[in-house]
């Protein structure tokens, strides 16, 4: 994994006006999709980075309060912008590591705490969160760069050692998918994957007028608590099953598995598994019949993915594994 530029901000990090105008970023809401035409931040050209700064101090305080910070906590903040959340976190935490994509924002944040006691408690990493080596942290708080919403969630869930809690702001539809329940319209592969490894609940909705400039989309804040210890389920296997199941979430599971290419992929995986386990491969094996038997005997053949719970998905995964059929 490539290393991002990191360290405390200095003038050497700041690009020239010419190079800054040519650079690009993947920060908070998409500049094309989330910002009304003609709207811009008068201080920073934040629309170039897709940046929408949280300007409501009451909401910033609520986000920090919901983290239940302790004086000994080390906090990771993703997308601090000009520091409206950061300064409130610094009041309660032992240390804050802020990962910021825009060097100019990092400069503003540095200036904001310069000469104050909080300065020694703040470390700024300038770079892409997805590519950055993360330090130890107890809590994560983020006004999330929306283009990296999914990578951020799964990077956090795979981080070790396991952190205590994350308070994360996302585009509302994404947030509602995280907390969706089986049988609801938004229950999806994303919902199942995240809820397998964490407890996630809705904290509050945040209207677009609480940002500068105002985006076109509404936002929501969720609380994510990783399960500790995590379930002994290989993510690639569970996600592979979900990729098939939720590709046609309102169809019966049998029909989904009979879709073009699925049986061929499962047979290839089965042959690979047999090879690694030193098992003889019966060249007359009918994989289609084998899959149909697993679905029938497990009782999920006529089920629909939209209504399957986590327990249902895990039982079906186990039934396939019992027959040597894998998804990764």
C-alpha cells in the first residue's frame, strides 16, 4: 500500500497557486453532484475538493458528545477541514490525529491551534485516508469524504487493534443503508457486511444548510461499534455470497444462483478447494444439481435476499461450505 504524505503541516506542504489549480481530490461530497452550480466557499475554493464544511457549532458539539470521549482517548478524525469539529474534540481527548487531503485546510487548522495548549495534542496527516498508514486510536470521528464512504467503513472495520467507537457523517442514503434491516427497501449487501462485524445505529439527520457551501444531498450521522472479538467469518466468503444473493435481491435465491456464470464460478472455486484439500475430483460432478441440493436442504431455495437475515445468510454460507463450495 503506497504511503501518503504525512507529518505536521509546514510550508513545504503547500502547493504553488499554479499547481494547486491543476490538482484534484476526492474529498467529502462530489463537487459535481453535491454542490449547486455557482456556489462556492469565499475563503477556500472548497468545491474543487468537493469539500463542504460543517458550520453549525451545535451539531459539531452533538457529534463529539455522542462519542463519549475520555481524557485518555486518542482520536482519529477524517476530513477535519478548517477544524470546527477538531477544536471540540481537542477539548476532551488526549490526542487527535487528523487526516486531511487539502494542504490549505491543514494550514488553516494548524493556524487555528497555533500557540494554544491544544497545539501539542494535534497531529495532522496530509494525504488520502485510504492510502495512509493509520496510528493507534480509540475513537474515530469523521465528516466523511463521501466518495470514500464505503472504503472508509471497511478500512475501519479491518483496523487492528479494534477501536471502541466511530461517529461518522455520511450522505443520508448511504447512512440509511448501513442501518437498514432485513425486509426493508434499503437492506443490501452493504447492510449485511457492516452489521456482521459491527453494531451500527442512527444518531441524527443533518440538513444541507448546516454546511458551507450547502450540498444538494442531505446527511446523517451514525454510530459504529465494532464487535470485539469479531465473528470468525472470512469476509471474502461472506461478501462473495452476498454479491450473488443481493445481485437480484427481490428474486428467489434459486433463480439468482441459476443466473448465467454463477454455477461456472462456483465449480471453479470447488475444484480449487478440492485441490488445496488434496481431495479427488469427480469429473462427473453436476455442480448445478449440487447447488440446487444445498438450497433445497437448507430451506432457502424459495427465499428472497431482501428478507434474509444475517443468521439466514450465515446458515446458507455454512451449508455451502459443508459441500466444499466456496465464494472466494
